[in-house]
């Protein structure tokens, strides 16, 4: 097998980061767009349907946490192995990652068949919301094989620097969802009107299409990874290494699910509209955060590859550029949220009551965006260097130790607007911890890597 140097070790960093990140950012923007449009269509059913979709987020987020967290581990391990020219480990990382994706699907199939209704009844006594939610989330979980296949096959493409194909797969899945949403929800073109079930079916069909396309691209163009399951047996050593990096990411995102569940409970003490406002915020903020996550997805394999190839200067240059780009993206998001909060909420057929609650919510929460940009990029650096535990500790401290208690204490004032200040408060703490961990990882790992050619 050829040991020709991958572009991640030779291309100028600025050009490399842009070439790998922009396709990911574009695909994630499309992903964010279809998430928002999905909720816009659901909101036209009625506010209870929108609230039900908002309440589904913790369990959906947990599903993505399991898939993406494992994918982070595969990504970091595969890219590092590629940098070290260990092609046998590259292939074993890929096949074991696919196996783990299948296991994840089985877990959520069982959850979808048994736990969805108790999950909703633990958040609300509103029977309309429960019925909408059970219908929507049962479909999303029991047919989640599409999302798990999409995640792992896209991560394999990303790990070898072929992020342009990720843009195609995610974009195609999103477009399919966008087309099917109004057709299935409202019964257009002779299709029966399915309501909220139509929104869920459109979502899973989009995921299945994207996952299938990502699999085809791996077989056709990803020649640095050889996918063969002949005589396959799970390799516990590889699985352990995957989860040594991926488990902190899973815990981090799972903590996010717990945070949203807790916030929904706190906000439900004010009204179901407050829960809907929080759900709309999460849809809108994806337009800001998704491009940063796309930037991260382009950055992580570059850092991991050059760590394996012992090129410290390329690692540092990549990290600095990614941080600058991320802060710029988040600063633009802050501007939009501060200037146009009312216009953003009107997209969701917001009532006057929701508008009056939503405007200050967006303006207050958005204050933490630029700080979050720095924390997100550096947290991904920890993961790419095999120290995801730092990101996990930081996430637990920010969302469970600071954000939720702060939100609860502020809710005791009786003013829902005060609850939103918990986000900037928690992010400031996170920035302090991120900096402390960065100093430590620079001393322990980065500074010890040979300079290498820039």
C-alpha cells in the first residue's frame, strides 16, 4: 500500500482548514436550516405540537450523543493512525466503528418501543403534548438506523480529509427532509395528511438517504480505508481506544440532554410557552453553532493527523485559525440575535405572548456566543489529542454544577427573564476552566511534539 503523505500533513494550514471545514460548515448550515423549517411546519399544526418537538430534544440529543461521541473516537484514532501510516489500525478502527453504530441502533430501538411515553409524562401532564410527542419520538427512535449509519460513514470520510462528500450527504438528506415535510405533514400532492407523524417520517427518510449515500461514497472514493467484514470479530482493544476518546464526548452531550430536560422542568413551572420559547431558541442557535461544529469537524482530523505525524507547528497554526474563525461566526450570531429577535420568532407562528417572552430570551442567552466559540474549539482540541476527559469535566461543571442550579435559583425570582442569565454565567466559568486545561495540555503534550515542517 502507498504511504504517500496525506494533504493534512502538507497543504498550507489556512487553505487546508478552509478546504476541509467549509464543506462541513455548509452541510451543517443546511442541517440547521431543515431543523428550523421542520419546527416552522410543526408550529403551524399548533403550539402544543411545537412544544412536543421541543421536549423531544433531550432524548434525540442522547441518540446523537451516542453516535457522534463514538464517531469522535473513531475519527481521532483513524486520523492519528493515518498520520502514523498504520493502515491496519485504520481499517480496524473503521470496521469496529460500524459495528458499534449497529449496537447503538439496537439500544435506541428498544428505548423507542418502551420508554418514550414515560419520558414525556415525566415532563408534562398536558395530554395533547404527550400524544404529539409519543407519536413523533417513537418514529424517530425506532427508525434511527439511518442517523447512526450517516454519522459513522460521514466520520470515516471526514477522518481522511474527504469532507466535500459529507457536504453532499448531509445536504442531500436535508433537502429530502425539506421537500417531504410539507407534503407529509399537510397532505399535499395526494399524500394523506399525517400531521406530526409526517414530520418524523420526513426526518428519518432524510437520514436514511444520507446514510446510504455516505456508505456508497466510502466504498467508491475512500480508498485509504478498506471496509471488509470477512471474519470480523469485535476488537476490544480497538473499541477501548475508541471510547477512551469518544466516551467523554458521549458524556458531554448526554449532560446536554440532562440540562435541557432540567431546563424544561424549570420553565414548565412558568408555562408551556416558556418551554416552547426554549425549544425555538435551540432551533435558532443551531444556525450559529452548527457552522462552528462544522469548523471543528474540519479541524479535529488535521490536529490529530499532525499530532501523529509529529508536526507541532501545524497543530498550533490550525488551532489558532480555528479559534479566530469560530469567534467571528459567533459574533455575527450575537449581532443577529440582538437586532432581530422578534423577526426570528415570527417564523414560528409565535403568539404575542411567545413574542414578548422570546425577545428578551434571545438577547440575553446570545451574550455567551463569542465565549462559547473559544470553549468549543479548544474542547475539540482536547478530544483530538486523546484527552476528551478535560472536555467532559468542563461540560459537567458548566451545565450541571453551574447552569442548572443558577437557572433554578434565578427562577425563584418569579421572572422567567432572569432564568436566561444562567447561560452567560455558566459560559464564563467554562472559559476559565478551558483556559486552565489548555495550559496543562500544552505543557504535557503539545510542547513536547517536535516542530516539524509548517
